[in-house]
C-alpha cells in the first residue's frame, strides 16, 4: 500500500503527489538550526548594536550540535543574539569576537577562522560529551 498524505489519490501520478506532499510536510516540520535566524537578522538590520562580530559555522565534524551556515551575532560586551551551539565552542568564539572588536579600534580587523576541537581529553575532563569539531568564520559587521 502506498504511503503519502490521504488525498484520495488513485492514479500513479496522484499517488506520487501524495508521497511528495508527505515528504514536504515532514521536511518542513523539522526545526531549522542553520542559517540566519530571525533574531540575528533583526539585530543585523536594526543597526542598534553598532559594530559587532558575526560568527558563522563553516564546517563541522562529529556530533557538534549545529550545522554549517548557522550564525550568531556578538556585541563588544560579549552579549549575543542567536547561538552556534553553546558550550565550550561558543564561549571560545565569543571571547575571540570581543577581542576582535577591541582590536578594531586600532585599525581594521581581518576575518578570522577559529577551529574548536571538542573531542580531546581536556573537554572530556570538563564533562563535555559533544565529541565534535567546528570551524567558525568570525568577521566584523
């Protein structure tokens, strides 16, 4: 028996549409965790934060919680909008972003690539279980 949404499909073409409709339904129910979230986009467009740093996950390995393309905005005081997954990786990126924004006062700051490996003994000793690694592009906006 075919799967798909119950739309009374009878012909092979209608059954195909019902199956694709169910695939679309399932796909759109999945919580999206990558890209620019509405809150980050709103903060970028409002300009209220002044100069900030935009962190973008460009690659991941292992079980890191967020996908490439996920973004987070960091203000000079370390406050954030959005998340790149929390924990150690996020804390390290926030610290580097604050430093980048402070250094910007001396002159333009080039984008920085940050590699955070959460699979070593050090993170296990801290009780973290992620076991992944991420590369994050940090740029001023």
